[in-house]
């Protein structure tokens, strides 16, 4: 299994990829999940939020433990007013990773930086990014 799939499974198990209630108390649908590459031309993404999980750096570590950097990017609806919703949701994800450390072959997930300031894509989608340092058990005895 690739690292992005492992992270998706951890987030899925935590309920972070399911429907949620935003900080206004409004029910929100589950986002579309993409791995490695952001593709908003996919017909399934129209009118939906997107969570992109991608490995952004690797290497480091030793014989037993590998370090990798994984970015989790939340893309909002094509409306700048969705910025507050995705910023708050990114904060929830960041907090979860601070509190939950080990799953499967992943030893530790350390958020490096909480959600970045909201930026906007050319198409008008607000987005925020959380970068994490992931320590992976290589299983070498």
C-alpha cells in the first residue's frame, strides 16, 4: 500500500473524510478524496470539496525508520466564502494528528505546521495545507 493510502485510511477511520458539521453548525457533505495529484476537472469534483493527500518529500531516517513529508490539502467549494469552513476543518485535522500518533506501519504523524493561510486557486477554490512528518516502520529486524 502506498503512503498516501495509509494516511487516507487513518483519516477515514477518524471520521475526518466523512460528512461533518462545520463551525457554524451546518451539516456538510463528505469531500472527494484525491491522492498525489489535484484534478478539479474530474466531473465528480464539481460542487464538492476536495481533500488531496500527497507525499511531498522523502528520505531521511535510518535502517529501521524512514521519514517522509506528507501534505494534506483541503480545497473548498468554488466560492471564496468557503474559506472559513475549510480553515476550521483543517484545524480539526491538525488537532487529530497531534493527538493520534500510531497506526499500521506508521510510527508517528507529526504536524509540522498548522493549516497555512487560505489561498485561492485560479478557478476560485480556497485551499489550505497541513504538512506532516511521517515516521514509517520499515519492518527490518
